[in-house]
C-alpha cells in the first residue's frame, strides 16, 4: 500500500492550465481492525475550468467518499491511503489536497472549494436561521461586519431566486420546502464565491419539476460566475442534462471518463454500456403495438468493497471478460485522446 | 381503466377487476384538514398494469392504501369483483385482504429484520391457512424460485440480502397468498437502475405467466411509460389526466402532464426539448388553490381557472383531461 509522497508544496507542472482539479489514482479506505473497506481504490478524474464533471455510479460505488476525500471531511476510520488530489488555487498555485495540512484545508473549504452534501441536514443547522448560517460562512472567510454580511447573504438568496429574501433570511430550514432548502444550500455554498463546487446528489430528493428548476439554476450560475462543478448523481438522465464531461464509477474506481456526447454515443466500458442498456426506454423497448420487450439487466450484483475481485472489478458480470481480466486490474487506457477507459477490451465496443 | 363517463357503455365490463369511484380521503391534522385524495375515479382491467404518477404529496400512497383499507377512505366506492370494499365490515374484509396485496417502496424497512425469509413468507401463508407442513415448505421454495431467489435463501435474514433481493422477498410474500391484484407502491424507486431492470422484468413475467393485475405507483415517468398499460396523473390529490399510456405519452393534453414530460430528464444529451419549467412550489395541501388545483403553477391559467373545479373531458378513447382550456390549448401544442 504505497503512500503518496507527502508533499504539500506546489506541483506547477502536474496540471494543464485549463484543469481545476485532478484526482490521480485516489485511494480512500475505511480501516476496521484487520479489514479495510476499499471504498475508493483508484479514482482518476479531471475537472476542467468552468465546466461540469458529472460523477455517476450506483449506490456504494464511492461517489460520496470521493467528494468527502476532496473536501478532506472523511469520518473516522476513513483515510486517504494513496494517490494525489491536485487542485489549482485561484492564485494559480497547485496544491495536493491529499496531503495538505488541516489548517490550510480550513482556508480552502468554503472559499476555494465548497460542497453541497447529499444529506441536507449535514449542511444546514436546524437551530439557526438561514440568514445566520450564510452570514457565518461569509464572516469565517472575510473580514466584514454583521451588517455587510447580511446584505451579502440577502444578495445570495436573490441570486438563487428565492422570493421575499428579507423574510426568508429570518426563517429556519424546517420552515422551507425541499426545493427552497436546496436553493439555500446552494446560496450557502456559493457565499464565498468558490472556484469549485462539489454537489453530491443535489436534486435526488426533489420532485422532477423542482429538480428541473435547480438544474436550470445551477447552469445559469455556472455561466454567470464561471465556477467549475463536480456533480455527483446516480441518474444518467440528469447527467445528460448537466454535464460537459462524465466520470463513471464502479466499485471504488473511475472506469471511464469522457465528454458527455462521446460517452452516450459510444460508451467504451462494458459497465457503462450495460447501464445505458437497462434504463427503460419506451421507444426502444416497446413495439408499435405496445407490447413490451424485456429489459437487459446487468447480471449479478456489485461486489463488496470488503472483497473486491483481484482483476477488473466488473469481470464477474462482464459479457466481454476473458481470463486475463480476472487477474490483471485494467489500467486507464485511452480509447481516444479525450476518452479514458479501464477496460482491456474496449476496442471491441 | 376507462373514462368514468363511458363506463356504462363499456361492452367488456366483465374485464374490469376494480372500479374506483369518487374516492376521497381527508386527514385531520393539528393545522387543519388535509385533502390527500379528492374524488378519484378509475378502472383497473384484469391483467393490466395501471400506473399512478405524481409528485411527492400528490396522494399516490394514500390512494393505494385506501384501496386496501390500510387507511380508511372518507368517501367513495371501490367495486372489486362486484363487491364494494369500502362498505364491507371488517370481518368480511378479511377474505378480500388475500385477494389484494401490497408491495412497499422501501425494501429495507418493509421486512422484519428478526424473521427469516421462510417465516416472512410462511406468515402470509399461515394467516390465510393456505398450506401446512411439507406443502407449506414446498410453496415457500416455489415462491423463492419464482422471484429469482433460490430455496437456500429461505434460512437467511433480510439484512443478508441486497436491496434488489429484498424487494424480491417482498414480492414473494405478496405472491404467497395468490392475490388477484397487487398494489405496488414505488417498488423500484429505491433501487439502482441495473437492479431496477431485474425487478421490472420480474414484474412482467408475473403479469404474463400468472395473469396478475397491478396498480404501479411511481414518480418515474420513464418507468411508467415502459411498464404500464394505463396511466393516472395526480396533482394535489386530484386526477389531472388519465388514459391509455400510449395515448397520454404521445398526446399529453393537460398542462401539468406536458410539463412533467418536458422536465423528466432523459439519458440522451442530444435531446433538446421544449423546456416548460414550472415556476414555484407545489402548494400546501392544507390550503389548496380554488378551482383547478394546478392553476398557481400553470403557464396557461386564466381567471376562470380559479372559479370552478374542472370536470374531466374525454379527448380520445379512454383518455380524459381535467382542464377547462384543453380544447383551445391543443392548437398551441406543436408535437
Ligand atoms: N464511515 C464508513 N465506514 C465504513 N464504510 C464506509 C463508510 N462510509 C462509506 N463506506 C463504504 O464505502 C463505500 C462507498 O460509499 P459511498 O457513500 O461513497 O457510496 P456512494 O457512491 O456515494 O453511494 P450512494 O449513491 O448510495 O450515495 C460503501 O460500500 C460504503 O458502505
Ligand atoms: N397519516 C397522515 N396524516 C396527515 N396527513 C397525511 C397522512 N398521510 C399522508 N398525509 C398527507 O396527504 C398528502 C398525500 O400524501 P401521500 O403520502 O399519499 O403522497 P404520495 O403521492 O404518496 O407522495 P410521495 O411521492 O412523497 O410518496 C400529503 O400532503 C401528506 O402530507
Ligand atoms: S384548468 Fe386552467 S389552471 Fe388548470 S391546467 Fe387548465 S389552464 Fe391551467
Ligand atoms: Mg453518496
Ligand atoms: Mg408515496
């Protein structure tokens, strides 16, 4: 289990100019006595400036653990045990978040990188008004007085299109609808104008009409503010709506990253292909007279993070697997210059 | 399912297994009465899957539970095989409880964690005295095989299963009593897509091979379009539109249905759709809008929409819409 070089200094050569964040073979494990849950075990992904990278994967694939690793907010006994998380600061310097000191991380959280959590009540404190929470976030990072902070907080609520912002500032989270709370969380995350927003399933709990409003809002904010977004979701429909690029996770690894059109037009990993094929689509799966065709589920189930297969984690379920796949974990290969896949046999796809 | 105004003319009325008429349910809460379901009518034909869709709080679960009298309806009728379930005394209801079963959304909380799978399924068999001893054992094994599990799973506890497997156990439990109608309340919503596909295939096999009739509650329009024969669209406890799924999806006539279909994300980045984004939130059911309950978010609302509750008008075979402007709006829809 090789540790990354503990180097908190600059890595100027390691990131191309248009890249805000690059995870390089990130490995985050939960170590419980002699057992290790390898929740994240080889995540390589790239977020480009001003763009949205959607991280998509099924439950337990390691999306939230990846997000929390970037924020360095892992709960015990979770620990980054390998890999790098190169991040380009607003001043141009590059740091490795995986090894940065806690003190420097505190200055980065909220100001450089902000996160919307999957569990809404992780971000919003039920005991404080919405206004107080946004003001506190602003004053944590910037030397402004209460009055100024309140003005800024009010402006944030306007930015996320909350009607009657003055009244809302003095309300508690439980007095708001789900959609309204999600807007408040976005306002809170954007209060200090971060360069990178990590949004972990920000619309999953919402109704489709409210989800459409929030996706629209996030697209508009990105255009106006120019922030980069790492958008975590398990919904490929949402991916198609919001992403510029997509990283697909399976059993703790990114198995494929590509621009969104390339990924949907020609997935280069059998898992991605299988996922797209099993979403019901009445146009494809129902004949003209209305009779249904059976869906094509991926056989079997996801392996446990406590006992990952030795080779490709997808091999036991993969229609293309050959003996080599079962012993050798695939490297991240270029299917085309912008299209990466962890599949030995991607040329067959 | 047919439009209510046509029921009397239906030549194949014998096909109708369940006929719901004017179902309403009010809850009294500390803050006042909540009209969770208001004057719902629809029919369910033998062998069909009827989808009930709508956003959170639209009354889908309440409607489903009223049909089983897990929640007592405030008014209405539910004629099942000639008998009104709502007016049956508790004792007579027991016989019908076997013929209608429910599958719950949450495969995690709907199974007792301290019971082995064989006891979970066995309990349903015992309640209705359907089999004993070796026959009971054989039936449990048959059911497990039927839902794609193996007989050796009978000894295990729910926490030893994945979400999809637990949902299979829930389905096996419902099937144990040989029901004629299954009400499935979001049975695949908690599952990942690859597991969801497995369970949707199972549901279809059951429909084909056992001739099951099902009410399938969901907020996922893509799944409903694929799976269901008929569809009922609810908003704030009322039916906005209903009809054969193909007709409603090909030709949605209610502004709410149209907005729902336009905003449901589809897994295809090349699709550029007419974006009708509904403004605002779903109103509180404690204080629903007068007239058409959808009017506060409807892009086509006019003053008259606040005046009267729209009645359902037939727009096609079995396809009906509750919107006073539906006829004039058709011309503005460019499909
Ligand atoms: N605190 C923890 N202790 C032990 N294992 C953990 C812990 N947190 C997460 N894991 C495990 O790590 C794996 C990845 O979890 P993660 O929450 O990242 O999944 P996810 O992709 O976000 O899933 P979901 O879509 O359900 O949110 C899971 O197997 C999970 O059980
Ligand atoms: N026992 C109850 N007491 C009071 N109000 C209730 C009760 N059960 C449901 N309601 C209210 O009735 C309305 C309909 O709820 P219901 O659960 O039927 O909606 P649903 O369509 O199933 O929503 P979801 O998609 O969230 O499951 C809601 O406003 C809900 O708050
Ligand atoms: S009746 Fe009026 S408010 Fe209701 S949907 Fe039709 S146009 Fe809109
Ligand atoms: Mg998660
Ligand atoms: Mg419900």
